C-alpha cells in the first residue's frame, strides 16, 4: 500500500523492506512473482492517489473509511514498520470523506474491474 514496490522502481533502501530482506515473503504479491495485471493495478492505484495529492496508503485508508459497511459496523486497521509510515497512515484519518471524489471512485472501480483478483489465487 505504500507504493514502494512499483514496477521499474528501485528497491527501497534499508534492510527493513520485507520484499528486499525476505525474497519470497508473501510470494503471490512479491513484485518478482506477481501477475502483470496486479503490478499494473498497483501502479494505477498509485497514480490515482498521486493525482489527488495523496499517498497510495492514504488513498486505501480513505477508501476503507468511506465504505458504508465499514463506517457503520467496522474499523480500518492500519500498520507501519516505521514512525513515518504510522504518521502517514494517521494523517489519512484527518482527511474529509469528500476528499474521495466521485471521479476517484470511478477510476478506482475501473482499475478493480481490470484486476479483480490481485492475489492471483483464482
């Protein structure tokens, strides 16, 4: 969700990056094993976020926060491996729900329809 494993991007610095430190960590989502459609979807979601001035993780949190079934009966679970990631995630809760525009929802839905199973399990 952070966007740090995008196609063609250099590997994140530091040994704390799980996909760098552990070559087969969560292999079905690992950039070296993932389907092309999955990688393209991750890039497209990142582009939607960047177009709105958000990070990919902030877009994901905003999306979850604004789904009626989560807002009414659930919770958004966040996590980070660094203080900066935690701060980035928490900042998404300060965003107004209106920050997720209908245009963004449409773009997200288009990406989802192109890659409905990013886990490559079906």
